C-alpha cells in the first residue's frame, strides 16, 4: 500500500506546515487524490460505447434518444454547447429528421445542443401531425379519404 504511505506522508507535511489535522481542506485534498487515483476509468469507456451505439429507431423514440444522449454526455463530462457534442447528437438522429431540419430556412448553430434538440422535437411533432391529419397516401384524394 504505497499509495497509503504517500498519503500519510503528505498529510504529515501539511500538518507540519500548519494545517490542522481536522482541517476540512486537508481531507478535501485527500479525497480529490483518492478519486483521481482510484476512479473507475471504465465508466467513461462504457459511456462512450453507449453513445457510439445510441441511435433513433422504431424502438427508440426521439424523446428516448434525447434522454439517453443527455445522460451519456453527463457521464462523459462533455460540454453541452460544443460542436463535437452537437455532431455526436446528429450522428444518431434519423436521416429523414436531420434532412427536415436542414431543409428549414434557419436551423440552430453547430454549438447549440438545446437548439438542435428543440428543433428536432418540433419537426417530429410536425411529422406526426401531418401523418395524423393527412394520412399516408402522399397527397392523393382528400384528407377525409386518406383518414379512412
């Protein structure tokens, strides 16, 4: 337990330099060093693998995708408004949804994750409304006929 001996020596140095043995700062230093030394690096690797596999599908709705994506970036400690974060978000989106967003006159900046998530929600709502109101016959007949 070399690490434990080093920590004891380090604590003794701090006390010798005037820090009280019950000083909270001394224990904060120990805790930070403990976490840095013994943290589970597989947590980050697992979160990255989960993010790499995450994608919208018939089973994964937009809301499920957004929720899972946001959890992954928290685990990875990524900045929410970073172009790389937004790029990763777009990678797992359905192609049709991404095309709908890019077809708009304006769309969010490449570093605005919340903006991308909001516009994706609006486009998804619009697509569901079109399907509900217009049916699935792609413009043939009347709305009434398409609903039947």
